[in-house]
């Protein structure tokens, strides 16, 4: 088991380096002079002075030297400073603060997705081809394709303007505030229905397997068949979809947080884009990707607990 | 399996399965409507989609303006029609570039093997480990300046106005961003197809009979790989439309005066309380389109791979 863990973690290293390499080289060759980005209008017009500045920031060094110094800085958590959004503020601090909010929101969303999604999927599987199943399956086909920036205004119109159930509420005062309800619903609804569909399909599949028939014929109670045999096997595909779900939550938070004015990670990406704050865009892209890689690793590490066959692979 | 009248044509069988699937026929009707809207809509649109009428802004639906007017008094119905053209054109062309690159690099990887294969596929893997939209956003933010600069350079040399046209430039940036994020998936699919087909007995038989390389490609690889490619192209089409409208919503895709449903939503979002129809109409149209393409992609998948159906 330990060997498996070490192998999986070691496999991640080249990918992480590759991701850093790609973001760095796009930033190096792409958007033009980094000095212009850092200084904006205060860029000196005197070429000699410009040359001194380039030397000062190490921009005259060849690509591979700059790249290795960038890696060194990253290892110390230094991602440069924001230019426009919060001028001169280290991006690390901005990210840290934003992530504290987003982890609460995203964590709550992930919890709801699995705690509600899996039982609903089981229900649909056991009530296969009844009206309940049809409702769940059609919603699961329809809603995950609706992007958050469409869902948000539609739900605002429905809940706030038409039904008057919720106050029109923007901003953030922690998870246990009425203002968090609508953003959570919007974040949760698509991914949850994906989990429901996934659970339903894999449970229907598992129910046809021989080991279920064997267990039933030996007189094992149905709830034990479910918990001991069906669920454990059916959860493997659901677990696989977890990385995908977290990726969806991250992308969703970009829209939800910007619409509802929640000062989290997604809002930071949005602000960086709106202001064309390139170091911030680079930092959020990199950290967003590392979060996804870490969550995929977590899924990989959880596998052996659900599927004992994995550890020999 | 029940005995059926045997038909020699796999494609005809697939077509029959597709036609029998009521949901995918419904999706197909919606898709045909959207395509017609995109092609002929702008010709039929009652107003110029960029014409502003500041005396009649933010109107509700009426006989003159079926979907009302937006915050600059532009006719919403005309803008929705033009938005259909934008959405379809961007999705089609960016999917085309992604698959073109994917077919090229995927087949190079499959045929050369060794370090070339390794290099291409490792690069693709790394790109696939980025969240799709995040990569598209990052690429579009990165290539905007270089593309602007080179297009202005072309304008200086040729004097062709189109190279200063911001909407035209926006299109190229979106193509670049979506293709950069999309090609690795296509390359992986095509490489896998080629590798698994090459192991098949009929390819070995053809080789044993002395068939040339290109004969095998034409007679065996292309016809067998084309099905999965069509399925994945169609299935990705809705996602490409979503990606375009997401970029436009974020203000880095197709920007005004170009008409994009995503940009229309973001422009009208501030006024959702007073003028809900301005957000609801483009949102619903976008959602219906994406849904239709996904549904049709599923139906196509079931028709071409009848065994893969889960039920």
C-alpha cells in the first residue's frame, strides 16, 4: 500500500513541473514585456534606465536561468505581486485569503453533492423506471449542461423576484449566512446531478452481478446486500468522478463568486481577468491546476480502500 | 440476439438506430432550427443588430421587438439571431482546429512511437491536467497582445481594414484558446484508435497480403476511426459553445459590437431585477442549444456503438 502511495506521488512530480513549465513559458513568450506589466505607465522611456531595470529584475538572463529562479521562488511561495487589482500586494497573500473563503464554500458544496447525490442515485436505481427515476434522470440530463452564469440569473429571477423566498443578497458573511444559500444551490445543482446519474447507473450495473445474486440466494438481507456488496463496487466510478466534480466546482466558483460578490478564489481569477493583471492570472491558473492535481491524487490514494485489486496495479 | 434482416451497411444500421431514438430526433430538429437561424437569421432579422435606439432602451417584449430591446436600445431578437451565428461558427471552427491538430499529432504519435510519441503524449497529458476553462482563459489572456500586434502589423503592410476589426481579432483569440485546450483530447482519442486498430486481425491480414501503408490507412483505419471521431466531435460541440460563451461572459471572448450570448448575459446581469428578460432570453437560448447538441451527441454515440449503451 505504501509503495502504491509513493509511486502515485512520484508520478505527479513531472506533471507538476510540466504545468509550471507551460505556464511560465507562456508568460515568458506571450503577453509582451513583463516590465511593462509591472510598471505600466511608470515605465521609464530612457533605454539605459530600462536596461538597468531589466538587470535588476533579472530579465536579461537566459530562459532556463529565469525558469529555475522562478521554480525557486515558487518553492518559497513567492508568486510575484499583483499590479492592478491590489497594486503591489503579494499574490501569495491574496490567494491565501481568497482560498480560505473558497474552501469553505467549495467544501460545503462537495459535502452536499455527495451526501445528497449518492442516496438520490441509490433511490433512483432501486425505483428504476418509475416516475421518480424518470424525473431524476431527466433533470440529470438537463441541468448539468446549464452554465452557472445562466443558472444564477434564472434562479435569482425565480426565487427573489417571483417566489420572493430569498432576499436579493450579495456579499459574503460566512457559510452560515442566508447569503450563502443561493450561491451554494447554483454550485451544487449540476455536479450533484452528475453524481446522481453516475451512482444510479453503476448501482443498476452492480445489481445484475453474480455476487449480488449469490448473496441474495444465501438469504442476506437486502440492506446488507446494498451496503456490503453493491455500494462498495458501485462507488468506484463515483469516486473516479470526484476529480471531475472538483474541477467543475472550481470553474463554477469563478462565475458564482463573481456574480454574488464572494471574495474567494473564483472572484480573484475574475478580477485578474477584468483588470488584465497578468501575474495574478498566471498565479491563479497555476494554483487552480495544482488544486485539481492534488484532488486527483487524493482520489488515487483513496482507491485501494474501495477496490483492493488496485494496490497490485 | 434476434435474427434480423441482415444489412451490409453499418452506416445505414447506425442511421436507423439514430432515427428510432426520439430524443435525438428532437435534438436534431432543434439543431437544424439553430443552424437555419445562424445562416439565414441575420438576413431576416428585423433590425440591424448593432443599431442603437437610446429612446427605446430596456423594453419588454412587444410586437415590434419580439424579445424587447437591451440597455442600448438594440433589438434583442436580432442580437439573438446573430449570437447563434457566433456560437455555431466559433464552436465549429474551434472544434475543427482542435480535431485537425489532434488528428495530425495523434497519428504522428501513433505512427512514430518511441520518444516522439512520448513527447507528444506527455505534453498532451500535461495540458489535460489543467481545468479546461482555466487553460482556455489563460491562453486567451496570453495570446491577446501578440495577436493584436501581429494583426496590426499585417494591417500596416496591406491596409486591409479587417485586420483592425476588433471582432475579427476576438474570433482568432477564441479559436486559439479553445484549440489549445481542446486538441489534446482529440489527439489522445485518435492515437488510441490507431493503436488499437493496428492490432486488429484484419489489418494484419491486409499487411500479410502485401497492402501498402496508405491502402491500410484508407481502407481500414479511416473508416473504422471515423465513427468515434464524429461522436466525439459532436459530443464536444456543446462544450465548445459553452466555452465560447463563458469566455465572452468573462469579457475575453467575442466582445461588443460582436454578438455573443455569453456577453449579452454579462452586459444585462446588472439589471436583472428591473429587466429580467434581458438575461433570461440569451441564457435560455444558450442552455437549449447546448442541451440539444449534448442530447444529439449521446444519441449518435448510442447509434454508432450500440453495445456501449447503459440502461
